C-alpha cells in the first residue's frame, strides 16, 4: 500500500552539517530515549517495537500522538488546514513530547515534514540522545511514495539531507529474505529474527554495552588473530558468496576505496554493506578507507561518516593527528587503529628512535592499536618486520601490528601475531587466506598439533569429533579431535596428564565429578556447578620449570542460550513475564536454567521424574539468585504430569529438554513426556532438546 509524502524543502533551505556540531557526541545516559527518523516505509515502527522490547522501554509513535491531539491523521490535517498549520502543530507537539519523554522511551514518526525548525529541534535533542536515521534501498522507499521518478529523486535528496543533519547514526534496514541459507521458506514469525539481532547489536554499541562472545579471541589480542579484508566493491557484486564472510576470522575489515564511487554514492553503499556484513557474520566489524589521491577533504568526511555506523574499529593514518583527535572526541565504543606505511628499515634500526616516536604518538593520541606496514625489497625483509613487532611490543600499552605488503610480504603476514590481514578464498591471488596462514604457522612448528577428546559414558557415536575435525581442516589447523567412551571416571586422568592434549570435553555423567581435579574454574561454571570443557594450559617460564594448569569452563549454557535467542521469534522476545520450562535436573538442566537467567527469564518451572532432585535444583538457584544484584529468579517444581501449569505464570515460550538419551549404566532409552496443559502458549515458542542421540 503506497502513501503520499508531503513535500520536503529543497536542499538549499537546510543548514549544512558541521563536524563540530554538538549532536556529534556519542556518550549517552543508559536510559536516554532513542529516536528513530527516516522516510515513510523505511521500517522505523518495526525497528522501534524491536528496540522497545529489547531495551525494556516504552514505545511511542508520534503519528498516534498527533491523531489523538488533532483527531485527524497528518494527511487529513494537511488537506483540511494546510501545510503551514500542520508544521506549527507538529513542532508544538514534538517539543512537548521530547521534553516529557527524554528518558526510557523509543520514539518513531518524527520529521514527517522536514523543515528548518524541526531540524534544529531534533538536532538539539541529539546532543544527549541517540538519534538514528533508518535507511533503506531507494527502490523499496519508492513503493511508498506515489510520484514520478524525477520528483522522488528530489524528495529523496532533500529528505536524506534533512535526516542526516538531525541524526547521529545510520542504520540500513535490509529487506529480509523469505528463505534461509538452504533455500527453505522461513516461518512468518522468524523473518524479522536477523533484523532483530543486527539492530539490537547496533543499539548495544551505541549505548556502550558491547558484549564480546565468551571464549572468543579479542581481535586485538596477541594470540594470532586475523582480520578478513573485504572490499566494498566485492560486497556490491550481485553474485558474491556472502556466506564466506563467516569463515573463522576474528574480525571483518570493510575496505573502502575512495576512488571507486562518488562520495554520496560511496556513503550509501558503505551504510548498506555494513549491514550486509553484520547480517552474515557475528565477529567485530572494522572499517578502513583507502585515501583518495586528489581529495583529502572527501577522505576525512568519509571517516566521520563511518562513525555514524558504530563500527567496532576505525582505521586512520597516524600522520593525520588532527583527524585522530577529532575521531577520539566523537567515538565511544569504536576503537581507533592508527596506521603508518614505510619502507623496511634495517634490523639495527628496527626499534630506533623513529619507531619509538611513532608508538609514543599513537599512545598519546589515545589510539587503541598501531599498525605499521612496509614495502619489502626481498623475502628476508619479512624477518625484519617480525623483529620490529617484537621490539615495539615490549613495554607498549597498545597492540602492535607489523607486516610487509605485497606478494613478497606474505611470510610476515603469517608471522604477525595480531590482526594479520587475510583474504577470502576466492581472492588468494591478492593475499593469504586464513587457512593458508594457519597452515604456514603449523609448518613452522609455531602452531603445534594438539589432541582434544570428548570423554563420557556414551560418546562412542558423538558427532563432536566429525564437527571439530571438519572445522580444523577448514581453518588450516593441525589438531585432532577424538572420543573416549568410559564407565570409569578415573580414565580422564590419562587425558589430563597427556603432554599431547590441549583439552577435554567432559560429557555425562562426569560434569560435576571433574570439579575437584581442576586448578581454576570459570565464574559461570562455579555458578552452574558443572564443567563440560577443560583447557590444559602449559606454561614455560624462563627457569625451565614447566607447569600445567587445568582450567574448567561451562560452555553448555552458551550453546543453550544462543540456541534459544536465535530461534525465539520477535513476538516471543523475553519480557518481564516470560516463562520457561526445564525438563531434567542434572548438569545440563543447571546450564539451561543459567542460560535462561542470562537471557532475562525470571519465571522457570522444573519437571523431573524424581521431584526431589528438581526441588534441590530449584532451591539452589533460588538461593544463588538471591545472592546476586538485580532481578530475582522465581522457580517452581512440577511434581507430576498431572500438575497444572501455575495459574500465576504465563504459558512457557521456552522449553528445554535436558534428559539423557539412555538411562545411566544401561542401554534403555529415556522417554520424554510432557503434559499438553504446559504447552498452550498462544504465540508458540521454542523447544530445544539438548541431549542429541549419540
């Protein structure tokens, strides 16, 4: 259904943006109201509802406020009273709304008729509140504006300038596909799931609540991390294999060449394809601009524009100190990576005064990392880069990245420990792929072959070895993963004491039994009182006395949490009254309750064939939750299949079955039975069976 948008003013009537404008600041109160602006049909209302649920805020649609006040829709009001009277009332209502609802809200629908006063009012609001310009493909927007292509183009240009002036961030709302990666039709209630994930992640970065995935490498750590180099031009190709973006790299670096498109078109494409990357990958996203050879002003404008996309990191030349200072003032959660390019120095000068000066400059400017690249004259120059990286890293407060460029520099790319640039498999002529980089480390014996084992009673047919070994091969890792089924827990000691082993995955029924034998236990595993992952860390101090540390983690709850989050439709997003049903009372049930708590579920019922064990589990988590700050956890026990669902609770939209496939110490299958009275959620939900057949 199309709608006619009122005319917007020509570009000349709108003030031009200033890089120093107050609304460029990006540090907000945690409860600051979020404002979404944009064209009709951009999806502001849908995103606003998603944000209001995800951020636990009140949703306000300005059009509803206007209709309530004027007893007419904006279109009908303009038809009866004219545009001038509409602007007057719109401005009055906008000023009142922004004053009354400055905190705890998500507002959409403002800026329906762009004008100078409205822009100034919204710009003033953006001083202390995030204002997001929701963008969409022009072809999608044109469906909602019934006019000629020429008129639409003028409306778009003027409106686009207006929304950019009164906002601090850009979010591109991708039109969602109707099928999944395998071509299967998506259920109607799941079509917005990826939009929800990407948009809420975007808002978390805006509000400074970036959550890095547990047990994932920090891209800026010195643990051989990799940044996948993705050219904007590649993303713009219709036949690009976007699934290749999720290939094991620790970060994605969006590379933007200033000379490929005009600035306005380049900005639109950067906004669009930042959203593309975030849809197809979950790792941090960096942005790097290849400077124009003729226009440095366009380059600086592009860097500032990229901050509107809330990237995880932005790359900027160290020589442009004014630009770095400006970016540091404007950024919040975005890291700044300073870069310097030179010809290779001799080893004697590798840690000389010039290099130390560069490092001190980067640190004094507040940069989060320093990247030095060089043009090699021979393959031997790669070793000079390695020496330079090691010399500068000693005593440095920030990570140091050093490598040679071009075909002759590929060895240094493999040896550099932090943010080594890797390319897509289809672009190996232009660089080193992730698989090749790690194979090179293994060939140099810098990445030793390590054994990993899944240990438990019924793991003979576990899928873990096949999954892990396939992943090792895809990423170029030399490791081997196998299974050891055993009815005797003491067999685990041979694995933990083996010099070849790097870790053990602990399966049923030993997840609690292993606890006393560990040197360190993660906070999550302590809370859950179960460990499913033991990492064997061997230290090699300078005195030659090798030590071994056994660290225990629980990753079961992460898998359960992410599975719930990924498959719970936006209609069933976790709210204050959300309920969950956990079936079982063992170690996996402990992880499931912890996962639900992490997602914000406050009401949980437990059903187990032995009610006493369910009661012990409920009592434990009740006391545990009471000792934690924040929201309380309410647990109830369903003693039999005849018990009704508690009348004070909503029907569960989350059901997690945590029963073993076989009964302990025998081969009798376990049968799952649930009461129909517990499965009456009118909006459906998600059912997860975490104990897959082995």
